């Protein structure tokens, strides 16, 4: 409701100026047994400041979902560190992770909201649960749920429905609301708009844009530079498990340095496609496969 | 609108032999106020679609799922699902109303005159047969070539769709190939008999952006080399803008906008088209791109 100015601290209160909300250093992740170890991430380092939106772009197999899972403690890193809101979580055990998640510092939204919403719980229960677990009194939780439902532009009439009774776009807005009720410092979104149609995509992007002014940091992961560019302060390009480029969206799009980034920018469908791009892409593909 | 040919081409020549030079004037496919209904409940789901495809022309259809774009394509391909029926208007392929076509004539038309690729290539391939053999089979049946010649032609086709190491790919099974490679195999099979019309229905939707661009570039290339006409169907206006001369924007079974791509992009009339464009301008790459990249200025 009350949009705070970016320089003010977030409503959660604890924001210490420019201290990053997420600080990843030299992250390596391997999959598979010792014999057939496959490297999914190598030497990934990045920071996200309070209220900043970082876009992470990568294609199938680039390691982008592994990065999300590593930051959320769902896969174990083989090297490097992850610091969330000043806490080094690299060596956290299951119990410590549960504690961190319960405090709601970091939240996540996946492509398919059915995965993050319990199909047997009404929308209201799903939204109120994280608050009740944290000991927020019932009345206050109910009031906050209503506030967040209106923020994601959903009607209160939907509160007593089940996820299965909602459209895909409504469900994704519920998933965003659920990530927000706990007033996290950081939200990881993995392909949050890929499955949505235009109208719903625009609506979700608009909601995410508004969050920035509340001081919530976002990591927005997508295969599509086009869906991230408009709301990301900075864009990081992940290619074959390595971050090959980080910069402002404008810089990455207008002055891409890595060959893959150049191909990515040239490949993104835009309303201003130039026929000359075809020859350029052909040359970049040859370079990349050489 | 281009005038429609009233000459009926005799059925025997419908197959359009490989040597026949396509007349750039005569429509290869024309839809006139096509209406499609679900006979189960009598509901009309496509409320009048019209466009004309001449050789080498590319028409794009943009719309969300449920807009009627796929069902319109299926009608043009003669593969409407059970209890869907064309209940108004007409569809002509090379001047012949498809309502008059017997199943045998349809079989002759598929592949040779009109062909298609869809979003999920894997489901159109047999998982237990190497992909090359599946392309060769199309060549054998449609072009009546012997086994050896069909095999050589299939390898050529795999090469033509820019598959690296086509000889190797020939012997591979569908599960060994990526989504982009499978879609290329499907395109190879679809163009094996030199069709005059290729319908690409969300053919790049499931692919990574760089792979999508490769497939779109390939389609543009095929159109230039062979004069094949294309119908490109997508939920993304930008995908259609890459390739098409003319765009139809569909919503809930209705064509809300229809015009040359440049006009639709620069002066959209319907609010839905305006929404699609605004999304790109506000949240897409367009926000950062130099206006001089505009194709109009560059051309």
C-alpha cells in the first residue's frame, strides 16, 4: 500500500543499507556419482542488493535452475559460499535450512504454481499458513492475506477456492502473493511467466516491478532475455554452468561481449527484427560451435 | 485483398510435381470466411477467418491458446479433430475446395502440396525407428524413390535443415536428439516431398530462444530457396513479426486484426494487438533497442 522510497529501509526493518541480500562466491555444483560426475555450475559469483532485481538468463542445461536450487539449499554445492542476508548458509544442515525458510527471509516462485500450492488447501489457508507458523495472530494474518491478495490484483472471492479451480494466471498470482506474505528480503523466481499468456504475463511483471520499490530483492530466472530485460536492474548470462556476462540490461543488450550473449540478443524475437540479423546469427553460431 | 483464382485446377495435377514452376500469382491456399463449429454442442469456435497464400508468401497467425488459430490450421490440413466441422466459408488448395476432396485425394495432397510441423516433434516420430529412416520413408512413399535413393535424399534433407553430421543423425533414435534437432528432423520430413505450403504451428514454442531463431532462420531460408509458402502460428507477435508478410491476430475465435506486418506493428488498430505490442515495448528488449534497428529505416 504505502510505497516506500528506495533509500528508506524496507518494512521488515533490518535492511542495512547496501549490504547484499544475496552474495554467492565461487559456487560449484556437481551432479552424479563420483564415477560419472557432471559439473552443473562452475565458479559462479554474484551479489544482489536490497531492492535489486537480478535477471539470470540461461538456456536448457545452462545450470540456471541448479543455481536457484543451490541458493534455496535444495542441492549441495561442492565448493563456494552462499550468504543470504548476512548469514553464511553454505554449511547449513536440513534443520538450519528449515529455520531459515520458516523465518521467510527467502521465498521462491516456480513456473508451475501447482507445484508450490497444496492442491487440497484453500487459497486463504495456503496464504495464511506461513504467517501462522511464524506466530502471527490469526486476525492479523487474515488481514495481511487480504492486503496481499489485493496487491496481486486478485478478488477476495477466490480465497475459499482450491488451486485447481483457478486459471493459470490466477494461480501464479497466488504463488507470488504466497511468496510475499512472509515479507521476504529475497524472492527467487524460476521462469515465473513462461507458461502464461500476454495479459497475465504483463500483470505479473507489473506486480514484480512494484516490489522493487518495497525493497524486496528479486532473482528472476528465465531462458528468455525478452521477459526479463524490462524489469531487471542487472542481467547475468549463464552459459554451460558459468556466468559469462553481468551488466545492466541496457549494456548487455546493446553491448554484449561474450559470443553466446551476442547470439542470445540477436536471437531474441523483437518487433524490430532486421533481416541482416540472420547473417549475423549464422556467423555467431559458427564461432560458438568452433 | 488479392483476387481469388476462380479456375479449378483438375484433380490430377493437384499434387504439383517437383518440376512445375509455381505461378507467383495464383493462390496456393485461400481461406474465405472460414467458420468452424464443435458439433458436440453446436458452438461456433472460429468466427470467420480469411487469408490468401501465394507462393513464397508468409502469413502469420497470432493468438493465445484457445484463440482458434490451431483449429483453423487443422481445418486447412483436413485434420480437424472428431466432431469439429467447417460450417461456413470455404478453404481452397490450388483452387480446389477441400470440401470436395476424398480421403484418397487428401492423402495425395499431404506432404506433396501441404505439410505441417507442430509444437511437440517427439510425438510425431516413432521412438523405436532411427529418425533418418523415418524421413527416408516419407521420400519413398511420396516421391516413389527406391531404398538407396531415398536414403541419400533423406541425408540431403537432414543436411538442408542444418543438422550437423547428418550421416550420424540419420541413424540416431528420437531420444538421442535434443528438441531443436527433433524439430529439424520433422521439418526435413515435412519438406521431403517439396510441398508448396508449410504450416508451422507453434513449431518453436518449446525451444530455447537461440534454437528458436535457428528454426525461424531455416524457414526463412527454405522460403527463399524454394518459394514454399508458409503459415506461421505463434502466441508471440514478435516471432511472427520476424518472418511474415501479413499478420492475423486472433482472439476467442475472432480475427481482431489483419494486415501487412509493418502496418500491424506500427499502427495497430485493435486494443488486443496494442496490448501485445505494449508488452514488448515495456517489458521486452525493445525498451533498450536503438530505434535505428527498425526494419523500415534499415531497408
